[in-house]
C-alpha cells in the first residue's frame, strides 16, 4: 500500500512516480528505490555540496580509510573516549582531520580550553604559588606575596616550591593533573552515574580557578588557549567566559571591565603574531544556580559590558548542569530586561543538555527560542521535541554539538547512538564543538570532529559533510555579515590548500 502523500514531503513529480503508477506495489521498481536513496542523501548535511575533482579524490580516500576503521574489532566511537583516545591518535582518518581547517569553535569554556599539562608544568612552577589540600582530597591553588590565611575547607597553605623540594616532583605533578581532568582508566566504574561525574567535573573547575584567576596567569592562559586552538587549524573562537574577578599578588581584586580589557589586549597581541587567526568573541556566562534577583543584576551587568565592549562581547548565557540548575523560564524577568530597555543583548543558551524527558528543564530549548537565542548549546534532547526542532530550523537557530562532552558526562555511551545522527541525516543546522576539551584530555576540535565524522556520521558522512560543518561554524557565528564573508573566503582558500596537500 502506498504511503499517503500528506505523510511525507516530496516534490509532486516524485509523488506521482511513487504513488500513482502501476509499479507502486509489493514489487517496487528499482528506479523508485534509487530516487528515495538520492532524496535522503540530498537532505543530509553536505547533501547540497558539490565537490570538485580533487575533493572527490580525497573523499574516496577518506571513505576507504573509514571503511577499515569501522571494520576494526575496536571501534573508537563505540568506546568511552578515555579508552578510545590512543586508538584515535593512531587513526589515519584522525590525522587528516587534524590537518583540516575547521573554521570556528563556537562552544568552548574559558577555564577548560588549555591543556592541563601547561597549567601544571608552567603555571604551578611560577613564584609565589601556594597549594592546599581539601577535606575531600582535592587541591586548591593561590598566588600570594605572603602566607595565605588558613581556610576551613583546606589544609595549611604550603609554598609549592618548598613542597617540590621535599616530594617527588613527577608524582606531585601527576596528582595535580589528575585533579584538573576527569581522565581515569576505568570511567564506567569511577563515574557510575551523572551525579558522580558532574560532581567531579565541577571540582576540576574549582582546582583551576585559583590558578587562572591570578591576573598575570589569566592573560597568559588566554594567549595559550588561542595558540592551542590555532595549532588545531581553527581560525576563530567564541568563548563562554565567566569573566572572573581576577586578583593580584597582594590580593587586590580587578573588575570584570579589567577582564574584558585584558581579553582585548591579549587578542590584539595574538592576532598580530598570528594574522591567519581571525579573532575571538566572548559570551559572558553565570551559573544557573543563582536566584532570580541575582539574575537581574548579572543581566544588567551583561548589558553594560555589551555597551562598553561591542566588538568582543558576543552575548550572554547560563552555565552549569541543567538537571540540577534553574530552568530558563525561572529567569524570565531578568531575560526580558534587554527588550524592555531597548538594548540588544544576544543570547546563546545552553539548552537540551539532558535526558530527563518531560521535566521543567526539558523545556529549556523551547524557552531558549522564545527568548530569541542565537544558537542552542548541546541540544542533545532536540530530536524528542519535533515542534521545537521545526521552529528552530525555520528561524535558523543552529545546535552546537559537543560529542565527547556528551559521552563523558554520561548522556550517551556509543557515538553511533548520539541524537545528532538524526539531526545530521535531516540536514539540521549544526556545528561541531568541544565544550571543555582540557578536562577530557582532548585539544581543539579534531577529536570531536572524528567522533562526528566516524561515529554518528557513519559511512554516510563524507568530505561534503565535513565541508558544510566547517562552513556552518562561520555562518552561525556572531560575526557581522561583512566579517563572516571575509572569514568564509579565507577558510575556502585554506580548504583548497588542505585538499591539494592531503592528496600528495
């Protein structure tokens, strides 16, 4: 029996072909099958991209490589990233993805963008760095010109230089690295549920906090972050930034204006040295655990920052675990302030980073659209909300997909089952990003692109898929139309060079 025409959206000629000919029977015409296969392929991300001859050759090469990896007994996307990383590092496909120009990283958090080895091997070896050990066996750091005052949650502060003279430096550094990342050799046992892994996740941020918020380190950290992303062939980043009140060696606190000016200064210095790096913008973030009165205050501060730093301030967002934080609708009074006052404050909301279907938090994607969000961070729950998905597609709101983060934080175990596979097949506007790469032992975007391309992309994703995802990262950025056009032109030059060099 034929599928009723109102159940599917097909061009009229194809409907006539499929449903109003004698061949519409239990013995379908092979040509009809071919038409359907082509129709599905045309709807996928990359389905409308036409590859030139060189790109077709590289596409064939990638296809053969991917075939071998999918056939291997240990398939990395089916494994936890902590166990799969060494296999990915040895992958020929991954090697090509590392060389590929990736456009922009649009979902990255400020305190987790720099590899933790740099923090430990560089920052903790600086003068006046103190360490203490908390009651729950974590560490805290602070820089101070004098002995810091004792804290109730911590042991006596010890000058790290002195401690290194007494203990094995390698073992000490390795313990700090373990505190700053989520890496473990047995993630399934060590993180049996989302509550446990999220607690560990937030502890890692607290460990980094005392290091990164020291004013000189703040600038160096940001510069190193740009460098590490640029090394992974990324030309632009949008950073979810807490814009913390940084501190000086004597304990004096700096304002958020100081942090924004520091961001400007570091960015100018970096782009002067690396002119191919097109820049960065910052999305001011606060934790979703605050109350409605506090939310009004921070939105007012965000509007002020937007007015004072329009070139690098992209907008505003809430961060933190959705399932345990306040839903967006709770903050409706605060989020309505910019429109009431005629102020332009773009929103870039985390939403749908949950598998708690039917809860108040599960409505965050809908509310994000009602509050006119520019993009949706994660959108893991998107396929379960058809009306939200259709509306978001219609108004051009892209989803920032962060594969490794979703796996490590226990939303999905096998990348082949990631909901983004559905979005990719439907050609939904999406970008690939890395969320908190340093905490996961990753860098830049290459590992997340691998999981998307080989994992939930399967054998259907190809070079055209990659090209559209890379272009999407600039299309859905907060750059002005003029800067987007310039960035895309520069990216396409890099892309053609990448294709030619990879074929050699």
